[in-house]
C-alpha cells in the first residue's frame, strides 16, 4: 500500500506532517507513506524545507492520496502543469482525501461535485465560490473521497485512511498512540465519532 501526501510550496506543517506521523504508526513492509511534491524540495509557510519522497505521477498510482494544505493553494490550482497531472487521481480505484485548503484542489478537479466538503475557515469562501457546500464539522467522507477541516483534524483523515486500507483495529491503535496521555480514551472516542459514520460496513479497503 502506498499513501501519498501531496505537499506543495508554502505547505502547512501540521497538515502534512501530522498525517505522515499517524499513518506511519502502521507497520509492515507493504505499507509506504510518502511526502509527494511537484519539485525536489518545498518550503513550508514557516520556512521548513523538506525533500521529495515521491512524485505527482506516483501519487496518481497510489492506493490513497491526501492533498495537503498550505498558504499557496490558490496558486497551485492555477498551475496548469500540476493540475494536469493531478487529473490522474481517480476515486474509483484509490482513496482521495483533502486537508483544509486541499479541498479547493479536489473542487477544481471536479471530485467534489456530488458531495459536501470540510475545510478550514480561511479557505471556506473559496470552496463555496467553487460551488461546493461546506459543512461546519471536522470530517466528512462520501465513498472514496474525504475532506477534513482544521489542522488538528488531520489525525481524523489519517485514521479514516488507515481504517479503509487496514481496518478499524489498526486505525484505533494509531490514533491511541498519538493521543495525549491521560486523555487517550476520550480522544479516541471523539475521533471515532467523527470517522465511523463514514466507513462502509464490512469494507476495510478501497473499492
């Protein structure tokens, strides 16, 4: 399994790197999580430079893709080269998810036409302007497409991805590991209440 976290120039560290950390709580030689960038290096909104682990072309063949957020998402959706490549994303054969302003990318790709979305408060007007209903909640999924709003909702997106690909037990284990000490049970209950309604019964993997 390959999970690609799309990470662009001006990326939000919380969105890409928290998801990376939670997803990597899953062990196994068949489990790969990568920071996927359009260039060899990208710099975050706060100056953190990271190197490319996979390409946008590889993301289009991944089992799951999380589109990260950042300060330059509106520039990303106007980049013809990036968007042309990302048109290879296909929810009929892979999970496709977006964190915060990543929802704008999915909207521009036409992947949110039949479903409402979650996003952060700053991005909300842009997603609404793209014709998408925005929900006042941290997480939503419809079939193989999911969105999360607010930086600290990124564990929900990661948990949903793990649950879909590896099952509920491994998702709960990963979220329990990263939850604050003394609050683990409460945190897991809250996270699962957000995720569980959007999991297909008896279907731990992408359709």
